[in-house]
C-alpha cells in the first residue's frame, strides 16, 4: 500500500476541480472540508421572500431529509469501497445566497490512506453533488 502524501491529496482535488478547503491538523492528518448548499428554490416551489420561516424550513429539510439521505448513501458507498466517512456539520443560513449551508469534513489519516481510498472518496463526493443537485420542492 502506497501511503498518500498531502500533495497527492491536494493535486487530486484540484484535478477533479472540487472546491474544498484542505488543512492539516495537529495530528498530521489531512482535513478536507466541502461546503454544501441547499437553495431556497430546492425547497419552495413559489418565490417567497427570505424570512425566519424560510430559514427554519431549509434547516429542517437539511436535518430531516438531506443528512439522513447522505448518511445512507455514505454507508452504501463504504460497503463497496474504502471511501472516508465524512463528518456532516450544519453551518447555517446564507440569506444573501438564498441558501442554507452545511459542511462535509473528510479526515485523511495518511498512514491509512492510499490511492484507492482517495479515488473512492472523490467518487463519493461526486455522488453527493449529484444528489444535492437533484433535490426539488416536494
């Protein structure tokens, strides 16, 4: 197993043109954060002004539908490959963008990460992107 270097992880995300933030934590692990958005028009069919009720509805959709769906998808992917299970954190509303954001945080333990783990993780991110793009008002 060829252990990945930080540069290889960064290069792979750049190649795939996936917009992420890559940092290194105190334990020497590579932390990859991907901000995701659920837009207002994905939850509401009608154009309504942004208010607390809209914000709450978006937050509920992320908490009650999107996060559980993503967790199921991630578990399915892990049964097939070696994708890293991301931590899903709720970030909050972005009224100017008419959206609610959350982060997917992947922690690469370099000693346990090889090219296959990286490829599987990139594929998982693709599937997550496709899922998020497909969300429409009920």
